[in-house]
C-alpha cells in the first residue's frame, strides 16, 4: 500500500467533517463580525491543511510547484469573493471578482 492509499481515508474524512462544520457555521450563524474574524483563519487553515495532505500522500517533487501556487490563488480568491452582511448576517458568495458587491442580495442593505 502506497502513501496516498494510507493517507486518503484521513484526508477524505477530515474534508467531510470540516465541510459540514464550516457550512453549518457560515450558513446559520448570524454574527457577521464573528464570521469576518473566523473566515480568514478557516480559508488559510484549509489551504495549509490541503497542502499538508498532498505532501503526506507522497507528492513531493514538481507537483508541489503546481499545488502550492494553485492553493495560494484559490485562498486569495476565496478571501476576496466572500462577504458578510451586517444587517441580516448572510454569508454572500460573489462570483464576479472584478465588480465589488455593494448591497446584500438577501436584504438589500449596503455592505461594508
């Protein structure tokens, strides 16, 4: 059994648990200030965790020259694309990274 086969079940289980917990927190929690504090920690932490799992699965050479910049880019895009509404507490995912989201599509309030 190679390294990837040994590590993958832990990788998968970790991702499922992390996904369920973060989904519940960011969808049902209405405290926008708390979400703003937690979001960067979650996004950067999951990026580091992903790179660590890739490393543990045996990808060590040239693959890491692709994985690390890709995860860094994805992390930066996630930090930029998600906003939190102070009025209704909604977690807002905005796909257009070139236009700033100014109003909450759920309640219409101006975003900070």
